[in-house]
C-alpha cells in the first residue's frame, strides 16, 4: 500500500533575481512500512524534497498524495495538522528547545493536539525508554551528548505515533559509532512498522535502508 | 481549549526562561503603571477629600462672607454683613431653617488657671454646631438661653481642650478669654482633624455672639459671615440666586456694582479642590501615559528581537504541528503576562512611592480597587497592543526558513 505518491513535482525558488529549479520533475512512491534512503550531492534538492514530503513546504506544481489525501492543495492550518498527526521529524541539528528539559522536548508535539490527554507523561517516558534515555528525562539538551540529543529528537518524533518519520541527515553531526546507534534505533522502529525516509550523502548510512533513491540536480536518477 | 491552555503554558514557560528580557519588560511597564497608580490614587484622594469636606460643610447649607472675592483677596476689611441681615433673611426666607451669624477673631489669648494659649474665637448662636453638622462630643451644646441672654459660656474645639485641660474634663470649668472674659465650658466639639488648606478646625472656641461683640469687638456693627441651612428638597442653586438678589437689594447695590458679599456652597468647594489637584493630575497623567507608551515600544522591540533569536524555536514548534494561530497566541500571551505582572509590580511600587509623597507635600491619596483595576487594565492593554506586531512576525515566519 502506498503511503506517499509524488507526481511530477516541481519546486522553484526565487533567489534574488534568478529562479532556481530545486526540483524539476520528481515522481516517486513510497510504500507503507518502507525504509528509504535519499542520496545526492549537496545542492541536489534533497532538503527541498524532504520539506515537501514533510508538509513544511508546498510544491510549485505537481501532486502529492499522502496517506490517500491530496496534501498539495491543503492550506497552512491543514498542513500543520497533518504534520502533527502523521509525520515525525528528525533534523541534522537536532533542533531541541534549549530552555526545556528532555521530557518537555519530547512532549512538544502533544501541545498541538486538540484533545486533552492525561497519560502523556507516561507516554513520553515510554518513548524515552525506546531510545534509551529514560534516565535523562529531566536534563537540559545542553547537558547531553550529540547522540543523546538526536535520540531525544527521535523520541519527540514518535510521541504522536506518526505513520512517517523523515530524517534529514540525522547523523551529519555525529561520529560513526554514534551514527550507527542512531541508525539501529531507526531500523528497530521500521521493524515495528514505521515508514522511514532518511536523507544522507553517506553510503554507509544508506546501507541501513531497504531501498535508495538518488537525486541529482532536482531530478531522480534512473527515475 | 486544550490548545489554548497549552499555549498559555508555553508562554508562561518562556517568560520564566528568558529572564533578562522578562526583567526589562517587567520594569519598564511597572514604572508606567506606578505613576498611573499614583495618579488614580491622587484623583480619588482629591475627590474623597473634597466630598469629606463638603460633608463637613453640611449639605444644603451655604456660607455668606462679607466682602467681594476681590476685596477678600486684597485683604480689605469686609464691612458688609450685619446682625440685621440675619434677622431679615430669617424673616424673608421660610425655607432657611437655620440662619446663623458668625463673628471671628483670631489669635486671642485664652487661659485656664496658669495654662495659656492663643486661639480663634467665634461668636455665634446655639445653632452653630448644628449648622456645621458638627456634633458636641462631651457636655452639651450652647442653649438658646445662653445665646439670647449673652451668658459667659463656650464650646471648645478639641485642640483647645487638650491644650488647656490635658486629660482632665473641661466641662463646667471656666476659661478666661482675652484675659478678662470668663467663659464656662458647656461642651467640647468632636474631632475635625482633617485640615483643609492648612486650617486646623479643632483650634477654636465658640461663644454667644452677644458676649463676643460687646466684650471683644467693641460693639462693632459688622459680622464676618452667615451660615444658612435650607430645608431639604429645594434646589440649592435657586436658593442661592434668591439670596444674592435679596442681599444686593438690602445693601442697596446699584446695577453694575459688584456684590459686597460672597456666597459659598459645598459644590463650589468641591470644584475648587478638584481644580487645585487638577493641574498636578494632568502633569502626572501625561508623564504616566508617556512612560507607558515608551514601555510599550521597549516591549515591542525586545519581543521583535526575541522573535529573531527564537526563529529556531518557532520553526520547531511549527514542524511538530503548531498552527500560525498557536504561535501568535503564545507570543501575545507572553507579552500580556509580562505586562500584567508589570502592572501588579507597578501598583506595589506606586503604593509604596505614594507613602513617601505625603511626607513632602500635604497630598491626599486614596487607594481603592479602582487604582488597581485601572492599572492592571492599562498594563494588559499595553501588552496586547504592543505585542501584536512581534506575535504576528513570529506567526508568519516561514517554517522552512526557521529549520534550515
Ligand atoms: N529557500 C530557498 N531559496 C532559494 N533557493 C533555495 C532555497 N532552498 C533551496 N534552494 C536552492 O535549491 C537547491 C536545492 O537545495 P537543497 O534542497 O537544500 O539541497 P540539498 O539539501 O540537497 O543540499 C539549491 O541550489 C539551493 O540553493
Ligand atoms: Mg540539505
């Protein structure tokens, strides 16, 4: 079953007085439960593609079907709701709130759910258990190593139980040992049924994925 | 609802976390609110004092002074009102229930045994205390016979009583006025310590006007003032207008000639006292509003700066599902929280500061829930108004720019 279907996606940016075609004509599908790597050189359009798949940005033209819904026609509020429910983000620079604790960071996506729930703290502790950070719940991000910060971000990505987890260069800031720890966690999550997309330019990282898509100059190679 | 509560919690958390920014906003708002608190308290104080005084003056009473306002201002002798006027007014106006003569002489020596002092002597009738709604606290009021037969009796003001008699009761004792007029004390007037324009009302002796005119004023023809109390239910302004025409006629004033008397009513006293404080209130008010606006701009700029610094936070929140509305709410609530806390702090500062003001000048202040509510409302309004631009800037940040 398809989770993601992109048809003839185009994305243009206006940089000063020139138009940049970040994505030229991208069509691809991602099956539910897949573990996909996206590889490509710097500037090839990986982040742009991930932002659109993550509903942080909208394509200039083309269609994007996520979970059976046409998200390319949704407005900002609807996209926010989709991100909240369906997508978990893991960024290269972790992007944690420095003034909040690990636990509070993990709980962040729950603030934007319309219904009130009372077992959220237990749920967050459960997520921290999955990434092996239960004993750091009350630490501030600055007190953690890079790997621990990224594991916090993964716990945050999991809290609302999304179908899709997208990771833009999740190991870019980490040494290779820590990187493989993170990839093992992602592999475990994939085994439990999460659809995972990882952007990387490191073949060792892409090797964890079941399939690899290569992107070059805004086009998918061989696609 | 759950979201709004969460946004309020996020806002409170951020306010507590960005301590330096919060402290700046807090104090700049607090200063503005402090001055506004003082202003509101002064306005209320002035009005309370004016009304207290009008109450003391007696509602539905007027005081007629001899001499026009200009003459009185120039310190000229006010030879206008006579005991004849008293009688005539009493006969002409049935609605004037009390028509009380007042003769005054200040700085008169008084003594009891070997204790000496100086005070204001007032010559009047048994109606004096009643016409001023001024109860006799110890002993009894002057009687109609005391006044009619010109007996050597008197009422003491609180201060005279305590100066001459310390803790002992003055009732029935005889004081010497002007070293030669013996007066037996029949009563002591209640405390009227709220001084108006520096006049101490407790420092006086009241005696029958007959005795005073004969023995202290060399049988002078003129008296200082007339206090008139009217029946309830008739517009005072009308009574005053009639009284004025009547007195002009009696004093044979031609058209174009100014009055040789001045009529004062409680309304006028309120107006006068309000005007006195008005100018001060305006200057304080302007500076308070200006400082509040300044603090609003300080706030707006600090918040815009803060939005820039927190671009990443905003991007993260947007990525995990915050709508523009959520971000707007969080930032505007942060702003309102800070300014309302500044409002409370400002009230405390204003309250504390105003405890010092009366040490410098005789300045009535009165704190009520009004000063608090007005201050708090203005501070929240400041937060909401000046918080809009930064909150909107935060809400409209492009999330992909924010998480680059
Ligand atoms: N917001 C933007 N404005 C202008 N140009 C952009 C913007 N985002 C990306 N680009 C351009 O689009 C191209 C693809 O960028 P990106 O998707 O970030 O590549 P990658 O992540 O593979 O390094 C680059 O040429 C980049 O300069
Ligand atoms: Mg990139």
